């Protein structure tokens, strides 16, 4: 199995607090978020691919001693994660694939939940959260999605798995969206485009801790969780 981490963006909403660095490079108590995630995948024998863009050298320096494969999105300032995924499209071939936004903190229990899914495609959702991007589901089937849903089932986590049997259709749709110049789309729009054609499966991870770093409060929430659960926690030098 492979995991593609999308780490090309800048994160303008939090930049005034963290300075001129990628969100995934933030210290979460003795190591960076991106290192935490890469090491988590590697402990589970999952090959790691990272698509970088903004301040790529910072990320590479943090992972200098780890076996990681990189792709570079040179248009990171004018594209979204769909374009970043397209640059790593050669990895979407003969193995099950996990795709995750690199600014999401999660742990082994959530990865176990994702790995246990036998669906051709699986998106993770937290039914106890409603902070950002929302899903409305019928059972485990994704029906609607968006930031402004009036009726919703929970918040999208930012992590998904696609089994190799579905990758052919997935890559074909990815190529179609790129040819239509939809460079500003999120990568998840590939899956969303199938909603009226097939069942897009969602797994609820409520009760498990995770956080996507969009604003400074998200980062502080991760630090607080680490402080409470990790005996070896080290205070970061700055927020």
C-alpha cells in the first residue's frame, strides 16, 4: 500500500501566527507534524509519497533521514490539491492508496479504521464535529458535501483510501478534471464527481482525536492533546 501526502499549500489563514513555514512543518511536541504522519505510515509498512510546493526544502530537511519519495507542484500558489495529486498520478496504479492532506493530525486508531474498510473508496468523517467541510450521508453513503450545508452528518477529516480496483476510473476522472482546467479544485472533487454514479462510502471516526490545522486554535488543540497523552511531550519553541 502507498500513501500520498499533499503538502504543497501555504496556509494563509494561520500564517500570521506561525510565520513563513508550511503548516505540516509545525512542531507538535518534539517533532514535526509531517514527521509524525510519515513515521506512522512507515510503521504500518506503507510507502510514503509527498507532493510538495511551498517551502519544499523545509519539509525535505525535516525528513532527511526517512525513505520518502517526492513530487513537486511548481504551480502551488495558483492551484489547489487536485493539481498536486495530478503531479503524482504515476503512483496511482497497482496498489491500494491512501490520500491525505498533510496538515491533518491523526493517530494509529484512525489509520486502523481506514485500513479495515473493504470499500472501493472510503472517506473519513467525524459525526461529532462541524467546524469546516461538511458531509451529509444516508447511512454510510455520501449524498452531499460543502461548507454551507444546512443539514449534515459530520465533518470531513481530510483522509481517504482508494482500493486499486477503483484506481483506473479514479485516474481517468482526475485527468478529465485537469483537462477541463479545474486546477482550483480539491483532490476530493474527483471522488465527489462520482456521487450520482456510484456509492461513495464514508466511515465515522467520532470519538477519535484528530485535527486539521487551518487556524491557530487547531494547532493549540493538537498541542493540548499531546500534552495530556504523551509522557515525552516537549514544549514547542513558539506557537
